[in-house]
C-alpha cells in the first residue's frame, strides 16, 4: 500500500485533521481507541496488513508517517 | 436497609482497610471512602443541598466515587457530567436540570463556574477534608432521586433520565446475586463514570466488598498493555461494553498474553459477535460469561443470560431473563402478549421519569399493560424481540431510529438536527453501518466536509460524530417527499 492510500483511510475518518503534519494523534486524543480499531480493521481487511496486538501501540499511531513505517516493516517481514 | 450508603457503612465497618477504589494513582480503602463521602455529605447538607440536584463536575478518579456517594449521603441527587463533552452540550444538560449546587475539583473549577454561574459551587478538596463522625446517611430518609444521567434524545436535546434511590437499591440487591459478585471480586472498570454503566462496579464494591480499578481510557489504545495491566492488578471481573471486549480480542492479543485470573466477564450495551466472544471464552476457560441487557430508564441492566459455551457463528446471544424483582412483557402493536413484539419492563427498577419533560415521560411510562391491578409502572423500551423455541428472548432491533454505537445510545434524529443547524447544510440523512460499526452522514449544501465535521464536534459528544461524511447533490426521496432510508443504506 502507498502513503497516499493510508492518508485516504485516515482522512476518511477525520477529514478535519492534517495527517501529514500531526505528530501526536494519540497523545492529544485526536484519535480514540475506537478510531484506532477502525483504522486497524481497514488495514487488515482492506489491504491485508497483518497487524497484531503488539503493533497496536500509541507510538505507532501518533502520526501517519509512524503508522506507514509500521506497515512497511510488516510488509517487508511478510 | 433503605439507603444505598447503609451498605457502605456496613462494608467500611467490616473491611475498613480493604482497597475499595483505585485508578493506579489515588487509592481509597473502604474506610477512607466512607470518610470522604461522609465529609462531602456533611458539607452539602450544611449548604442546604438535601433533596436538591448536585452537578458532579469531576474527572475519572476514586474522588469522583466519594463525591457520588457523598451526594447520596446528603440526600441529594447526583448529576454526573462528562467534563470532556463539548461546551454547548454541557450547557444544554445544565439547562435541562438547572442544579442549584455543583461539586468541582481543582482542575474543573473554571469550567464549572462558567457552566453554573448562579449555582452554589463546592470544592471537593475543601469538602472532603472536613470532619465526619459516622454513620453515613443519618441526616435524611425517604425515597428521593438518587441520580440523573443523560442519553441521546431524538428531539435534539439530551434526555435526562431521573432515577430514584429505591430503584438503585433494587438493582443493588438483584445484580450481585444474578451474576455472582463477591468480596473476592476485583473489577477492571472500563465504563465512564458520567453514565449508569459503572453502577455495576459501584455495587460490587459497596455492597459486596469487592475492589475496583478504574482503567485509564488510554489503555484501550494498546490491547497488549491492557491485558498485562489486568494481570498485574489481579483483576478477575470485567463488566465491559461489548465493543471494548472486541477491541482486545480482534488483534490476536491472546496469542501473546491472556487475562490469567479472569473468573467473571459481563458484557452488554450492544450485541457481541460470537467470533469475539468465543475467542474470550477460549482464552479464559475458567471464567463465567454473562450477557447483560437493559435500558438506562430501568436503572442499569435488567436482563441477564449465562452463556453456556461457545456460540455458533451467525447466532445471536439471548437476552435471557429479568433480574429478581423485575417483570418483562413482549407485546404486539395492540398491546397483547405475543411471541414477537416490543419489550416492556416493569418493577421498582423503572425510572421516575425524564427530568423536566413530563410529556415525553408520559409517552414511555405506563401502568402495567397486562395486569393493570398490579400497580407497577412499565417502561416501553422501543426494543423489539422474539422468543425462540427454548423460551429465550432474542433481540431483533429497534422500533425507532435509535442505534447503539460503542455502547452508547445514539438517536440518528439528534445527529441530523445538529447537522441541520450548521451553516451550509441544507438537508441531511444519517445511517449506521452495523458491519463496520460506522456512523455515516450524507448532506446537501455548500459546507465542506471539514466544516461539517468541525461543527458537529463542537455540538456533539465524540461517539455521536459520524466517522464518514459525504457531500451529495441530492438525497434519495420517496414519492411523498420523505427521505428514502432504504436506498440511503444501499449507498
């Protein structure tokens, strides 16, 4: 998947957030736990990304870049 | 026993040094909880708050629990508020109840003063530090209102559900026996404290002497850490909304860590998928699992069902049977008992009414529709159900446009009314995607998606803000001009 596709998923959920800039999505409670689940579900079901519980951490969801880096790590590992 | 705080008198005398409530930072033993609640009760009583509504403007901590119990001890009515909710909504709630008193703490003082400029505001820190010589509740008697909580209302204003102390007492007597709370219960509380869901943990502690850990909401963004925390705190009892259970089980969390000591898991608030329930049952083979069901208008939960074993995919988990003291009917549209129809719930659990809205109260409360001589009051839930072959009640859906999202009730009408107040929204229609658990709103108008989202965030609590917004040229309409909701859903 591409970074643009990820931005698409995120903006779908929160069109008001600038995901290219925002660095504290979890810390500042811009994303709730249920947003994280919705994003993770979309990645797993829509793009076949194999997320596990160990990946669902605030640091992986604090920014779009961090999340994309996680996805790339998982895709390379697969 | 006639007062809820009588239970705390007993438990504090029996188990003074046992942990009652903790959030990991602040902890209260039962004795400390009684003393804090007693001092707050005295302060409120001296201020003249007996029989009055007291807005609870406090965050999630054991102090909130002491404040809630202090309000009950004073013979006042607790009105807990979500201090994170949008200001406009807090104002609307405040105006609906107009509490003459408010209890705040250091961090909420400014907001409380701006919400209730003409109320008498007490500070928790000052009130709880006062002297108190027990027992609790000696000052008052009688059956007043215990609390008022807010739920989504289809008219666009949140409904204020007012519950008597006798209803709370009924729940306190029935719930622990039905599901088996005991002194050894250690609860991991997920529910917010400004609704009625956390009464389960409150009852488990105050009535039975169990201990409660208030789980920080941040833990639910990290399922693995959450499970590790449950184990570290020795938590053996969960009463969680179904979506919170799913959140843990769906990421294969149990491959890495399982909640080792779990003995009892109660879930409710919305249907739980059999797949997620079965994962929990496999990970926690020693635990008993209960589905709980009930509307806020009937004081917490009203029905319970002990799940006997794994549930087949696609099956629905029965609602079970009512608690002791509660009666329920399934009535058809003519009001006759039927195999399939609307659930009516009656008994001491039924609310006093919607505070400040007699008209709406009259519409949902009525005398026993089957046995009019019983004198009991019944609540028409709006929930549709049918009996299966074994006599179990199965949930079918709603009569109206209310949906359950993340355990919260959402009136789609309320969401639409809020959207129509925004500049640049001419028409709109909302739907709920049950499969993905997503609220959607389609609208016609010049406002951008960002503007609509921001506008709704300023007016509605987070769980009511649709995650999907779509600007459309027109909405599908039926020949009579009404919105074609079936067509909407297909899109």
